[in-house]
C-alpha cells in the first residue's frame, strides 16, 4: 500500500508563508495524482491543489490558486504545498492524498490513500 506522511505544519502570522511536505512510500510508480485537501474548523474537508505525479500538471481551488503552489521532487518521493500570503481562514488540518486510478481530480472520493494530516494555524 501507499503510505503518506505530512509534515511542516505550524503557527504563522497572517501574510506569512509556510511549506508543507508529503513523503510518499510503498508504491509510487502506481500513482496518477497527488492532492492536497484541508479541513477548516466547522467545515467539511475541501480540495486545495492537485498534481500529476508523472507529468507535473497542476490544478488548484479558486481560493488558493493565486497563493499556493503544489510541486514535487520525484527523486525524493515528496510532494510540497508552498503557501504564501496566508490568511486566518487558511487555518486547517491539511491532508495529502494519492489517487491510483484517475486523472487530475478535485473529487475527494477519487483518492485512494490519505495521510493523517498536519495542523496549520494562521493568527490574524
């Protein structure tokens, strides 16, 4: 099975930046898409960004595409989420996910494996 471990969360002031990492192991050659999702307080989990593991194509939520960047280092089996100009409403638990059967997708149900999440807190 694919295993995902997020890291890099923490406390940051509004307007600041933070980079999250997702280490991937256990079957990277079968991955189609890597995604980032988040769960904000009192909200359902929502799509943030996705990237083709092989080709590097990207997709973003409307609320994050001008501030967040998803990237990868295949040699390190790692996917990143670079977050800039953070806002208080970005406070959430951030999850990385792997899709083994679909093209780039924003649909949560299409993802097959999930990390446990990392907390990001943005102070106003």
